[in-house]
C-alpha cells in the first residue's frame, strides 16, 4: 500500500510580511501525473520513463536523444531536468546550468524548474533572485493555491532549498522551522542533512569525534 502523509505546514512570508499563515496539504510518495503529462502522446511518455534511467546511467548517450526530444517538445520540462543531470554527470557544468536556466525561462511555473534554478542561485549566492523565483511565497500551498497534494520529493526539495536560503540570509529561526519539518518528513534525506550541518555544525563534529573513539 502506498504510504501517504499529511502535515500541517506553517509559513511566514518574508521579507515583506510577518504574518503567519497556516495551511494544509497532502504529502504522498505516489506519482502525481498532471493534466499536461496526461495529454502527451504515448511515445513521449515512454521516452520520459526510459530517459529518466538513461540520463543517470549512461548520460553521454542520453544527451543527443534528449536534445532531439527538446527540439520536438520544447515545453516538456522534465526533458530539461534529465538534460541538466546528464550534462552534470558528463562533466559539462556550463551546459548543465544553461539547461536549468532554459527550463525556468520556458516553464517558470514548473516546481522543479524553480527548485533547480534556486539551487543554482544558492551556489552563486544570489539570494535575492531565489526570493524572486518563488514570488516571495515560501510555502507550497501559497505558491500553488490550487493544489492540495504534493509529492514528497517536491516538499523536501522546496523546504531543503528554502531552509538554506533563510539560514544564509540571517533568518536562523525560520531556517530551523524548515529543518524541523524536513526532519519529520525524512531525517535521512541529503537536503535534511545539508541543513542540519549548517544549523548545527558543532553537533556534527561531536558525532564524528565520538564515532572515532569507538
């Protein structure tokens, strides 16, 4: 049985508002197929499923095929996700970043296009742009008011990115709130661990010192 989890999310709209807005939505690990995906031809759906694995296992082989699909279907955002991953795994960092930027330019409302572009901004320390990417709405329900259900990868990616954003912009208390929610959802996720290292570096050092003693 597919496990579903429901969380009550508390969000503060920074920096323009200090009002707390409590909203709820469902978090699931079941696939969420939107209307745009359902309308795609079957051959495109099959390519999406196949290229997900190929972009990870044989990225150099996946790149030319992904470029061909993008030329034919330039508004299918997942192809850009796979292309940026394939470029990155192939050692083409500049091309990976260009694919991320192009995806956000063409598909600005697609959550993973926002998340990937936001992660890119984190590496560049371009924090003002991160706020703009999310329209200064730092809760998924505020950003997508018509949605009541989100995949766990969407939630963890969103909270993991914004937790670091708030930490780096000097809003530690808010960063800790995002960490607490992340820790409830998936304490072992790399994004949870990343934020934990930033918030509690002393705790991590003590853990490794104790591990060495044993």
